[in-house]
C-alpha cells in the first residue's frame, strides 16, 4: 500500500533521504495521533520547482544545469531554507531537506515554514566567475518564487555568504529602484558587509555547542577534558569543533570526503580549519595519523558530531560507534536502521532539527535586522541564540520524558503539535 509519500520504495538499507524523512514523520504522527488530513498534507511539499538553465563557462561553452527549489510548507510563515551546490543533489534529497526545515523552524518556534533548494553540480570544479554566473542564472530562473516575505534562501552545503550576496544582488536587479533596499532580506547568511548578521557564519556550530552544554548539564557530564570526533569539516563541523575545544573538549578524530585523521593528543581545530580552507579537505593535514573511514567510526570518544551529508550513521556504521552521544550537525545523518542501533546501544541522539537549528535561528535574526534596519552586536545575537536553543532543548526533552519518546520523535511531536494547531484554527481553503 502507498504511504502517500511518493518516495521510491525500499526498506532499511538504501532508503533515500526522503524515505527516511517520511518514516520519521509517520513515527511521530503515530506517537501523537496526528490528524489524518494534516498528516496527508505534510507528506508532500506544497511546491516542487525544477529549472534547467544554461550557463556560459569560462571557455565559452554552455552547460545546462538542473536546479531545485522545494517549498514544503508555509503555514507558520514564509518558506525558509538553504541552497545546496553538490553533485549528488536530487529531487528526493531536496524534498527531505525541505521537510526537515519545516520541522526545524517549528521546533525553534520561529515564524518560518520550510524549503530547500539545490543545483546538481560540483562547485569545486568551477571558477569563482562561473560560480557567480551559475548563482545569478539560477536566481533569475527562480524569479518571483522567492522573496523576503515568501521564500528566503540561505547557505547550505557548497554555498556561502558570497553566494548569498550574488543571489541578493540579482534579485534586487529585478525589483523597481525604490524597492531594492527593501528586499535585502530575500536571502540570509549574507556577508556582514552586504547586510548579514553578526554571528551567522558560526551560528550552526555555536547553536550545536549550546545544545551540547545543555545536554552536559542535564547529564552531569564534564565537557572539560572530554573527547569528540567530527565528520565533515565545513562550516558546521569546523565551528562546532573550534567552539567545543574552547570549553576544554579534545577533537581526537575527523573525517571528510578527502580522508580521515586521528590523534590521541587532539587535533587543533583552528589549524585544521585553515588547512581545509587552503586545500579543500582534511587530507594532508600534518597533525594526525591517517586512518580509514571504519577506524574513524570506531574511535572511542564521548561525543560524535556528524556534520557532513545524509545517511552516514547506518546499519553498517552504527555498530562501530563507541560514543556516548550523537549531536547531528548535518541534516539527516542517521537513517532508520542506524537510529535503532544507536538506541539499542544506549547512545543519546540530539536530532538535526534541534541540534543544527542555530543556523536558521540566526537567519531569522538577520531577516529581522534587515526589516528593521538594525544591526545587533555579536553578544546580542549569541545571547538570543543561546536563549532559544536552551528553550528548544528543554522543551524537546520534556516532551521526550513525559511521553517516553526518543529525542527525535519528541522534537517532531513538538513541531507537529504547533503546526496542527494552526491548521485547526485556519482550516483548509475553500
Ligand atoms: N542550511 C541551513 C539548514 O539546513 C540553514 C538554513 C537557513 O538559514 O535558512 O538549517
């Protein structure tokens, strides 16, 4: 029988991100007896936009690229979510990522819905000039499907503040002169100089560490002197590692698409981040011994921070893990089988829609500052982010304890109850 998701069938191993997202939703819907109509609506995104657009390469040739913007839900506010540049981007992945944004914003109690976008290509193979043309042509193709009160993109895997500024500038060029500055908030995660917020770049890593600190407090676990391992050393992983190490925690292994390293004395997150900035990956960093992916997953440690892509903690890798808790910096790093194995091993999981919500939370602050023509100090941003992460963590933990649910299901239940309430009040038109 169809589950209404439209995702391609498959059980356990090999489930794609959207099947995982649907399984998570269905589990939470059962746990809270979600209204059937609301459940049906949430199983599919509202809008799926796919564009094919040509871009001129530096050598004069043209390349046809495929871009996506999936708008999952906007009952809580404008669609919100990042844009990913990656060679594996595909429809079901972006659909999953868009749905996770809906839950994430609802968990955080910020007035946004969920969306995600992406272009299927490898940004590492392109010059800055090509990246600029790709971004601008994609923005043009999206046209009025985005907007500061409608759908607000942000950075994700393979994109950054510069990408967002190109997007903003292109969008501004399509509005009347006197409206240009009013639409600055069409995108968040911009550079500080072009209308971004203090603290946005580190926000996902910072938010994750605030959650780690709450977890540590709850479990009477000393972070000073503890060990952690990180998968993915991009924006999320590198900031989380740098901030955690300032609390006395030691990063003893790291793994990314270029290789894996281990050092019992601890890898220096700041120096490693600089190496990754220069070379594109952790491989070749002199501060640790080279290990295999399996050895990385098997490293005995206190905390594991997956901060790369989906479906990394699976039936194959979960049995290897020897950690006490997983804090999901990536979106969807744990599949359904992986999650069951973590539970059977007694490993705590703080799910993506809570653990990595610092990014979209500071995006919300950026959007507010743009609207009000304000600029908040870093202390103000951090303090507000801290308050919201602590509140969300404790709310999710309360739901988990009261209803005897795992943290992910509890986070979903909290999000879905808020969304369901709005559907009840507003009804379904006509
Ligand atoms: N791409 C980030 C995420 O997955 C940030 C989204 C945003 O700031 O809108 O949460």
